[in-house]
C-alpha cells in the first residue's frame, strides 16, 4: 500500500511473502491469486505491496534473463501488486519442516551470499514501480555468531565492499537505486543496533544500512528511541523496517505450546540471560520475564499470561514515522510463523491465511494513520 507522510514523503507498506513456500517462478505467481489478490480486495486498496521473497535459484534465473523478469512485472501489474523491497535473508527452503540454523547459510563470508544479493538487486531494479524512489533488499546480520573470527570478519568486509560496488553498477546500468539492509537478530554477529554500528562502520552508508525488525529489537530489550538515536549519530540509515511483534511473558511455562521444530526462537530475559531456542530456555528455567523471537500476528493479542511486544512496536513506529520527516519509507509486515502457531491459532486454509495477513496489514495501516500517515 502507498501511504503519505505529512512531510509529503511516500511510505510503502507491504507484507513479506516468505510466509509462502514457493521455490520457482510459476509457484510465486500462483501465490498472487491465492493470497495477494484476496488480501488486496479485503483491504479495499488499489495497490498492494509485496515484500517478495525469491529463493536463490529463481533469483539467479531471473537475474540472468530479462524475459522472465518482464513476465513477473506484467503479472504483478495486472493484479495491482507492486514490489519495492525483497527479503534476501532466507537463501532457500524457508518453509521446510526444519529450518533452524540453516537460515544463516550461506553467510556474508561466502561468495554465494554476495552473488544472491546482487541477483536480487538486479531483479528488483526491473520490478520497481516507475515512480518509486528506490528499492531495498534485507539480508542476514553477517552470520551466526559462532564461529566468527578475524579471518571471517575480513572476508565479510571484502564482500560488503563488492556488494556496494555491485549496487553502484546496478544503478549505473538501470538508473534505479537499490540499497541493502542488514537485519540485527538475536544470536548473530550483529544482534543489536550498537553491533550494527560497529560492524558496518566502514561500509558505504549510501548503499548499505539497517533493516530494523521490531520483534528483534524487542528481544534485544532495546528502546526504539535510543536505538534510532545511535543509528543517526553513526550516519547508518534505516533502509527498511520489518513490522513484527515478539512474545513476552513473566510466566514462561505458558510458552510450551509455542516450542516447535521449524524455526529458532531465541529467548532473552530482562536480566540478560539468553538461550538459542525456546525449548532450551524452558529446560534451563531462565529467570523471567522473557521475550521470545517468535513473530506473532500483529492484530491479535496472545492469551494471558502471554503478551506481544506491541507497545514497543507502537513506540518504534512513532519514532520512525511520527516526526516531521520519516526515518524510513519501506515498512514490511513479516509474520512468517503462521504455519507453526499452536493448532488453535493456525490458519487451516489459504483463505484463512489471506484473511489473517490482511488483518495484520489493516492493523499496521491504522497504527500509521494514528501518526498522521494517510492513504
């Protein structure tokens, strides 16, 4: 959706398609009719934004041949869909039965991650609406924290230099600006905004910045105002915001039905204790309260004694979009966990999933409207 800030700046609100499992172009296009068009109709909007996820093989095929890129653009345009941002964090197979640590590979020490991200930038340059100011690609926060040493840091730094050069070449060849956003996440080399500032200090800040995932920010127990103030001081732009909420509770036993085998659910306590997954945290009986990296639907409050980190989400949106000028123009709702929610909360049909995503987007739109951002 296209929204307008009181400053006159346009904001883009989309939903991330990594919630869907398609691994090829035909499957991706089929998603448009199964999910995106019903979502658009339910929202009553003329244009629906997609934060498109393309697995590495389909990204490579699209980058290598303009014909399928033109086909994809036609299919989007015909349905009133647009793409200004891509999710380049999962490399492939993100909705497999077990993902866990595999989502962090290949990491930014490898040529494969660099090639994938530049493929996405080349594809996005052709998908961007003609009047879009720029595009964004979100990516992983360098690597999982272990192992990590000086040699790996050096390889990653060289890849980031090549990435910036490749993005400059995309802009020179197409006239379209695409920026890459590194997404701090619990357990990774870059977990907090301060770590992002440290590890991206020597990066090209015109082309490389931060993807601020609001669930991850909550799990790091960071205050939005403090985090954004530090980023501004460092000159590190917020290229993209993932509008998400994590689980929070002072009674951890209530979380047992959320422990599941597909995704990591890193757990952090207010006192600084941590576990890399929810079942580990439960076994170790970490001191409460907890925040858990489990993206929950934005528009539905979990049953007590569980809560969502929605108050922090609102604080962050107020900082990002409630001032005289927006601090970011790409907002992507990213609840990829619909398929692993406890059975009573899990959509049973594609229609139910589309309705849930539409309700999340309506919630995010309403929150931005409260800040003066209008359709």
